[in-house]
C-alpha cells in the first residue's frame, strides 16, 4: 500500500508500518524494512517513489538510533549511478534523490554534519542528470541550505558550495543559492567575501544588470507552467532592497530589461513581481512602481484580454492587492496603493474594477481619505495625474473625435460614482457618517446643480471644474437608486449597544438611532429644494411641489402615531418616502401613485374608527388599498420599488385580511385577466423605456419567435380571403380587363396606368390588413409575456405570506388557487417562461406550504371547512387525468391532515402532564391522539380513493401517494 498512488492509502500504510515496528521491537524486521524502503526509492512507477521516501523518513524519525550515514551508504550502494545499466540510470538517479529527501524530511539531517556533507555532495553529483531530474537537486540543495544554522553553513557547507556560489551568474539555480545564503547567513557572506567569490561587493549593480536580466528571463520560461513567481526573482528583490539598489533593479533590470522581452511568461513574471513587492516597499518606492512601465504594461494587458478567451491576469493582481491591504497596518501606504491602481486608466476609465471588494480591508482613516479623493476627482478631474493609455483602435478613433477630453472625463466620473456606491456595500470599516456622505454626494449630483458656492451644503461648497452634462446626471441617477437599494438592506452600523441590539433583531435600512436612511435623504432633498443657490435638474411644477410637501407632512404625522401600530406606520412611512424620492426621476407617473398612496394613508389613520363601525359592504380598508398599491408598484420597471413593495408587504402581513388576500389571488384567476385593471398593468409596464430584466426577457422572446412569426405570415399571405378576391375582380372589370377573351393589348397606356394604380392600392391595403393581424398577434404575445412576468412577481408575495404567516388561517384560502395555477401551467405552452413559472409555483407549494414546520393552530372553530377541503382535494386528485397534477392535490390533502392532527380539539380534555421517564408512552399517546381530525370521515375519504386506485386501470393515483399517507399517518 505504500506504493499506491492514493495519498490517503500511503499515509495509512506508513502509520501501520510504524505501529508494527514499535510493537515488535525486532532488529531483523527493522533491517528488512529499511532494505525494502531503500529499494523502493528507485521504483519504476513514479507514484511509488514518494511513498517509499515518506515511509523511510518516518522510520528514521521514529528510530533515532539508526545512523543516517549507514542509510546513505545503503542508498548509494543500491542505486549506484556508475554501475547502473543505461536503461536503469533514470531509476538510480531518482533513488539517490529521494534517498536524500528522506534524510532531509526526517528532521535529523541538519544535526548530523557528516551525513549533511555527504548529502550535499550527492545532490551536486545529481545535477549532472538534468535530463531526468531537471532542477530538483538544485532546489533541494537550496532548501537544505536554508534550514541549517549559520555556524554549520560556515564550517561544513561553505567550502563545498564555494564553486556554486562563485558561478552564481551562470544559472538561475546558482544565483538563487547565493541569494538565499546572503539572506540567511549575512555574517558569512559579507561584501568582502562576495568580492572574492565573483568580483563585486554587491549583487545588484550596473555591471551585473545584463546578466541578471538573462537569468531572470531563463527563470520565467522554466517555470511558466507553474503560473507563480519564481523564488529567485523575489529573493533578488529582497537583496536589492537590502543593498539599497531597488530603483536600479526596478528601472534597469525589470522595466528596461525584462519588459522589452515580448514574451508572455516574462510579462506575467513582471506583473507577479509588482504584486508581490507591494508589502516590502516604502512610500517612495511604491510611487516608483505604481507610476512605472510595468503598471502601464499591465493595464494594456487587462484591456487587451478583456473580451478574449486567453489567460487573464486581472483576478490574480486583485489577489495581490487584497493580500497587501489585509496585511498592511499603515493607512498611508494603503491609500497610496488604492490611488495608484485607481489612476491606471484606459481613456479615463480606471482598469481596476469599480466593484472590486479589496476596499473591505482599508482602515477607517484610509477609507475616509480615499472617498474624499474620489469625490474631488469627480468634481475636478485631474487627468494629468492618471497613468493613461489607449489601444491602437482607440487611437484611430481619437483622430476622428475631437472632444476626447470630455469623453475621458465622462468615463472617469462614471467609474467613480460606481466605486463610491460599491464602497457602501463592500467596505467593512465604514461608519454612518461616511455612508451618508456618499449618499448625499450621489443624490446631489444626480438631481441638482449648484448655481453658486454654498458653504452650508458640503456638496455645493466646490463647483465642478467641468459641468456635468445630461448623460452624467442620468448615470449618477441610476447608480443612486442602486445605492438606495443597498441602504434599505444595510445592517445597522456602529459599535454602540443600541446598534448591536438592532443587529441582533436583524433590523435593516435604519441608522443606529432607528431612523430610516431614506428618511434622512428625503430631509436632505427638502433642504436642497429650499435653497436659492441650488436648482434641480428637473424642476418641480406647482402640483409636484404640493404633493412633495403633502408627503413630508404625512410622514411627520405618521411619526406621531401610537407605537403599538409600528408595523403599519413603518410600512406606510417606508413606502411614502420611497415613492416620493422617485419624484426626482419620473415626475408625471410618480405623482399619480403618490396621490393614491397619500389618500390611502389618510384613510388608514384618520378614518379607521369610522370604518370599524361599517358593514362588510363598506369601502375597502387600508390593508386592501395598500395591497392594490403594492400590486401597481410591482408592475413598475424600478427594481427598487419592487423590492420595497416586497419588504412593505412583510410588514403588513400580520394585518392582511381575507379581502386583501383575494386581491392578490385574483391576479392568478384566468377569468380576471380580461379585466381593465389587468390590461392597465400590462400597458404600464410595456411602455417603459428603462431596460429592466423583464425587458431583456421580452427581447429574447421576440428574437426566438421571429422565425415562427415569419412562417405564420407566409401562411397568411397564401390564404387570400374571398373579400379580397372579389375586390380584385371588381378592379379588373372596372378597367375592362376581366379574365376572358380580351387581351392586354386592347388597353391604351392611360387605362393600363390607372389599372396598375388601382391594383397596387388594393394590394397595399391588403398588406396593411395582414400587417395589422401580425401586429395584433405580436401584441397579444407580448401581453402574455408581461402578464406572466407580473404574476411571477406577485407570486413572491404569496411566498412571503406563507413563510411569515404560516400559522394564519388564511393559508387555507391559498391552497386551491395555487393548485389551479399549477394545473393551468401544466396544460399551457411549454416555453421557457412558462416552465420557469411552473417550477417557481411548484417550489413555493412544496417548500413554503406542504413542508413548512409551522402551521395554523386555531383550526378547532373551522374543522368542518377543513375536512370539506380535504374531501374536495382528494376527489379532484381522483378525477384528474394527469398523475403529476394529482400528486399536488394529494400532497395538499396530506398537509391538511397534518394540520388537523396537530390541533387540539375543543371537545377533548387537555392531556395531563406525564412523567419525563415515560417517554415511550408519551410518544404513543401523541401518535394515537387524533387532535381535530375526524378519523372516520377521513378514513372514508381515503378508502374511496384507494378503491379508485385499485379498481381503475387508468387511475391518476399512484402507489407512492398511499405509501406516503400510511407512513406519515399510521393511525
């Protein structure tokens, strides 16, 4: 087993061998074991050699009385390189190499000077067999050298390694040995000794640069498959720093030497050296590196490989930046690196991803300064401080585009805004003041412009050096609403006890003092609207300003409401503020929604007492009106509004009434689809110009059905209706050209022209009718897609209700509509959208309803209705033709059985508490207790279903349904 390729098997076998040797304590067994292990070092199978090497190392470590020199002699004797046949030289070479590896891995080699000396000498001999062993002997020699104490190196190894050290500039391996020795044994390899070895006091100097370049090129090409920085390169960097020759090394060796080599492995080595060097450099050295040719070369690589299928280094470089920022305690150096990579730009746009998460490691001071720098660059773009480059295609385009500076500024500003928005989500050391600062900055430059400087408003204290154009405002506006979405889901920030308490309650979207983030932004917006030195990008009309003021007053009134209604108050407040802030984006549409919402708010809080006195036929309550508004918001293209609608629905779930739930369920009723309200939903959403996810799906659906529509159009062209035929005959007869004995030659030119004109007009009219039919068919298809997408969004509300209100009796009203929806989907078209919708509906039905651990515990008063529902479900399962649909009906009936059995009947006395020891009897009692379940009635229902299953050949019921029934309810 030691020779097996599986590492786990080899380790287990080695442990078993050691255990046997320790227990046996027999010298002959130990000798035999050592003999077999030494023989195995040169095994033909490559997987076997490391196994025997590891086992030998473990044996030597466990039995320290075994002399290493004797084992080394056995290895040399068994794998004699001089006596080995030509075919077995490879095995002998590996046998010697793995033998030395065993001695080194045992941990005893550095303590035994004689064995150490002989092992180093053996490794030097093995370097001749590079064909078989490649660089393994040299690397092992360097590893062993780095582990020995300084006195051992000076007294034992220096003399035998002197030849290798003297020829350091002949191979990367010898150079690496020298560099390791200089770092590990500075007291031995002093400048004077270096002078004697190779003629100079230092390694990195002007005389050696050309030789160093060639050695590093060789190292890069030899390790290109490993995709890592060669150790010799990093060690040379450390020695250059120690010798005070870093700038010489970087400028002459790296930038003017290695980068001129048009080779992928060499370029990647330079990039890796750049990333690996960051933790070792001072502020001045960082500036040299971050503004140098390697950075520029790296940026060009990122842009060139952005859309290609080749190797991309950007992710690896981000790993280097991430490692540096996480391990660096100096905020100034952190800031320097972030600014360096943020100013490496391609036509103004930084190469670093604007969504990069490396900012999460920035310390609070560095993060604050970085945000201030980003804001300043947005207002006063300094393209001169950027390390900018262009591709050849971009240079060609620039000759045709005179306004290149504006193009660069626009690209830079777009990246900065996205970077700022992403910081609120990615940074871990962010504070409330910083997040609010970013939010105010984005909001201001999305919707407002400062006429003059205003010291009272920080965002207006500095005027942009280049005014923002309409596109800048639009892009900032889009990113702002993404930021608003982040703020609504942001955990409470801060280290205070209050903040910790709110985080434990999983409260989101509020500050540490309990205020909504969006509320603070609305207050800021109102302040801006009141300032004379600031104007809105889209000024409010009188009607819009009135609705804005009315909204703010309504929010103030809500804050004074009784805290016992916190859920209702919170729902209305969140919704009012979220819709109000959309006034700055879509003014005309938002006014109507906001007006309805304000009327609903006034009705919910001002006239609530009067409503309670009214009968069931009264106008709808606040919950029903709120549900209608949420449904209308779900049809909006704004992802933010849709998510807020969902979060608001979570708040009003406990207050949802039967009428409110029915409004939601009516969306899935096929009889309701032709209503005017449903048509309005489709029209509202289809007219949006904003590209949402739904719009993209719509386009894909259009593309996929182009071919089908063309085919159907051809069929329509072939089928000419009788009306068109009769009209054509009339035209021909009117032109005296009916099909008969007369020929075309009897018509003069004017008659022919008139006839052609009439015929072309007729065909044009017919083509319009055909096109109108196509357009109508296409419109119906789009409406179907939009309606299905809207239903999918409303289905999320059903899921929320089932999860958050699993114990609500209204859950029973959802069962049959969901089953009808599943049945309807299975019988409809099988396009992708229909399949996705069916899978979503089925998943909600199974996971959120049937498999829910929580269920209604107040069934006692409605036992008869639930039993009747069970009977209906089982009968529908029996009557259905599709077993897949029948399974859903049958599963729903089992869910109701679980609910009935889990409830305590009011007719039965409460069970007396039993002793803890009698747990078996307790379980049996629970098993036999029927709860609210009418066993006789239910048994009769399922007996009839079982009879149907056993007697009907084409019964939709299956064996697994009844197996599930008997397994879950054995009573």
